[in-house]
């Protein structure tokens, strides 16, 4: 039976530790064993960890990790559940496939947060492709999350076509910006307060504090593991080019720090007036902090372009510059989610309008399949329950796969768009097809575009 919204609180360390220590999925282990492969968890403090990390690096086309990098990564990986697939006949003492996961929280429409299983470090050696290894690992992590009572899974991807097979959907897009500074022209607010340079150690202290204050505001943001902040701040001693990173903070008129930015400058040796700034992370608690930090970056001396990624598709920045064509903006899939428990997931978020829907959900893995009744009220809250076999409800019915339901979950795509793409079918209860679709699309909508500001 699915768990109701009321049963979910913050993800505690007890739940996280139990998940990290849990066994690998028996079905996946059995499937891999038939191909002579051994599927097992890797302890961070074990001798196997170094080989696991080297396999991850190789899988993402990175160089071999040094002893210093392995030590730094080991120190920062205690929050993750690590799994490897080993081939006993391999001449190397390292897994031929890897996956990592951990429990965290995902912000959903309505400033609520839902416990989620974050998945990362998915690699399969080219020597072991097309043996069902990736399928076994991903299905195994989903079943492990389901067994732990976690209603959602999430990931960011390097190879996007892979994950739709397992019910994941691109639910939040990320925008990359390239801004010509001289052409842009600042017409946005000019807040009181001040910008000051700060050390990398200081920005490392500020980032998690500010992020905790703001992550509930935007669907798609996640609880960021502490070690990730070392990467943004440049305080990981084993990371490359940390000395290139510069940090500034914005303090409001009362002297309270309300935002920070981390950036790097690449000099143009052919023309020293045309350097490029790369924004590694910008975090603003207030509108004033947002405006002040972006103005600072766009008005830096000797800079021709500012580059930034993992921005939202509705950045206010576009309306703070005089010439919008100074900004070249490209959009692509970024945050992927996968609903595991339909009732819990749908009761956690809020909705764009009242209405009653029947959701007929298919799922090739059998995890989320079923028929569900969703009743959203005027305040945007919903009650959701599974429908019994043969139970009929006189309501608009949406027939879709778990991938499509997951795509709509953060409000990043309209149900009407998915219907036009042939991905969902909507039938009315006495309504014309277009009216039924409009009702369903309104209920499942949200007014704020999702955003995730990191890769993980």
C-alpha cells in the first residue's frame, strides 16, 4: 500500500545509514550472476574503493586518479551507497560497472520537499556493454529505494537516451548563457548594499547556509551533499584549478549576507580587453542580491563575455539587460525524476487548479503501474488513492506512462504539450476532448519553472 503525504518528514540520518548499508537487489544480483558477474556494495573505507573510483573516472573519460585525489574523494564519499559489478575473470582488481546513490530531498511545486533517491556515477566499461549490466544496476537501485519506502528517484545525465527505459523523464531543463557584456547594458535594479571579495574558505561556509534558506522556493532543487560545496568553492585540495576561482558576497543595507557568486576569469592573450568570465555558482536569497551579483559580473573590467550554466528557463536576468540579443541562451534537459510511489509523490506536490482526474499509469518495471484518483482542491492540495479493479469514476481520464507522469511532476512541461506529442491520451467525462485536455493540463500545471543549479 502506498504511503500518504503525512507519513513523510525530513530524511533522517537513521534512514540514510540504513539505505547505505542495505543489501544489493537480489533479482539484479541473480541476473548478473547468470553472466558470471558479481554484484556487490563497496565500502568507502575498503581496499576496493580505489578501484571503484578509478572505474568511475575511466567511465567518464577522466584521467587516472592520484593517491591524493583518492584520499580526498574517500573523505567526502561517506554519504553515498556505492555498488560495483565485478568480473572474476578480469585482470584488473576493479569493477567493470559502477553506480552510486544516496537519500536526499527534492523540492516540488508548493515549496514542499519529498524524500528521493539520487543516483550518480553510472558507468559500464566498454568491454562489458550489451550484457544487461546497466539495466540490472538501475533497476536494482530503484527496487532498493522502493524497499526503503522512498517515493522518488532523481538524477542528472550524461547520456540522455538511456534513462527513459527505466521510467526517468527530463522534468526540469537547464539553460546555458553566453552574454556579450558591452552589448548587454544594465537596466536592472541598483540595490543598496555592497559587494565584497571573500576567500574560498569563507564562501564554502556561506554556500550551504544560503542554499538551505532558498532551496524550498524552486521546484527541482535538491538537498546538496556537503562535499559538493567543496567543488563549487574550490576548497577540495585534490581538485584542479582551484586557484582560478574567485568569490564575492553581497551584503544588504543591514549588513546581512544575502548572496554569493563564484567565478573564474580566462584571459584573452590576443586582446586583453576581451577576457571571459565563467560563473561557477551564483546563489541569491533576495531579489536585491540577485541583481547586485549579476550587475557586478556583467560590469567587470576587461571582460567581453560572461558564461553561466544550470540557470532556469525563466531567469529575471533577461529583463535586466537593455539588449536581450546580447544573451545567447541554449536550453537542454537537466534534472530527471522517476516516480516510484504515485500516491505519495502526487500528494506531496501542489497543483495549478482544482479538479478531479483519473490517472491510468503504465510502468514496464511494474513499480508505479495502476489507476489512481487525484482530487485537487482550490488551495492546490490533492488527495490521491489507488482505484480498485473494475472501479469506475466519472472524471477526466489521463492515460500515460510513468515516464510521462514523471515529466509533468515538477511543472516543467504541460500535459497539453505531451498530448500534442502523442505521449499521453486524455478522454473526457462528457466533455469535448479539447476541454478535457485543458482541465487536466490546468490541474497538473505549476506557475514556476523548475530549476536545478548543480550536476550530481
